[in-house]
C-alpha cells in the first residue's frame, strides 16, 4: 500500500516508508505531552504526517532516516492548521500497530522532500495559518552582522534569548527577516559554527509567514529543521547558483541594513561629505 491510497479509517495493510523527522508535540500553554508527530516518505516520494499518542510514546524505537514497515494503523484527518504535507490524512498508530525496521530495503526511498515557496507565495499566504512551506536562500545578516569570513555568533546571548534573526534573500527577490526560535535557533548555531567557515546558504523547513511591523517575515515552528551550504541537495544547488551570481550575493539594499546605530551630527556630516556616499536611510 502506498501513501496515496491511505484514506480515513482503520487499515490492516502494510506501509513501507522512511522516517524523515519526528518531534514531541506539547500543549503550548501547559507543556503537557500530546504525542509524537512524524514526517514520513514512501517509495513513490509521497510525504505524509504520522502521529503517536502520548500513551504510546516510547513503545517504538524511532530513528530519523531509517526505513520501516508498518501494519495496522488508522487514517485520521490532519489538523486544520499548519499542515506540513500535501496529503490531508495522518497515519495514526493504533493499539495493535506493528512497526519494524527494514534493513537493506531493495526499493530506494528518498531521504527527504521539500516544499519551497517564493516571496510572492509567502506573501499570498501570510497570516493564514495553513500550510507551512520551506524556505531556501542566502543570508545577508545574522543578528545584525554582515555575512563575512569573520562572522562570529554570540552563542551565550542566543541561548539566553532563545531566538535570532537572519536577513535572507532568494535569488534577486526582496529581502526578508527570518526569525529562528528555540530548537531552530540552537540548530542554526551548531551548524554555523561546525562548518569551520562562514556558510552562506540557509534552508529552513516549515516556516510560518507573518506580517511584523507591516512587512513580511518568516518564523520557524517546532517542526522546523535547519540546513546550510552542503547539507542537502537543494542547498548544494542554491550554493552553485550563488557562486555563479556573485553580483547578487554581494549586493546590499537599504532594506537589509536595518541594524540601528547611534550617530552624532558630526559623524553624519562626515558621512555626507564622502564621495562614495549616495543614499542614507534613517528611522
């Protein structure tokens, strides 16, 4: 049975899939465990959500990237907000669900599948709280710092605030602010530092488009994952494009330079007298 055949109701058929990702789902107010949410992909490349109720969490050994076969499950309706897959059914584990790891599965299954949106598409779905799509682009600023070979992150400050802000751009589209929270912020720091050089390409999954201060911004969710430069094929492809379009990579626009800096009238007059100074934006 393939994911495209999954309908609402009980099923005894066998599914074969790769576990892309899983996380704990908790009540945002009480922090009480609701269950485990999963993202699964089958042999046809179809992605679907999975769910294990709180009472069954821990009964199954889950490892991201592993291939499994599952029999006896229930096709339930996906939650009405923040969908992370096109399929509107969720594979819910039942009392008699049987999950086994498949070693050396003869049919190759994709490692992952992404759903990217452009600036215009994010704008059209802003504040609607429906599908959560993925973002890929290049970084302009990280917490107000320009991306250079010497960019350093303040890990302590980010850990205390549990968030950071990245100015991002896809190709030559408008620049956006991307806010990373909690686990996504931590994962960003770990990957950024582990590269040993300053990465430039950023991919964040399942982001929520919002209007903040009258402008479009993206925010990570609990389900968000972070990838950079050579982590996955889409970041490799974008890095190759960026290497061939350095004029866009090195271009700075007024929308990007938003870090507030105190300036005296004397410094302002000195700036205006510079031949290279063209337009200054102040708020």
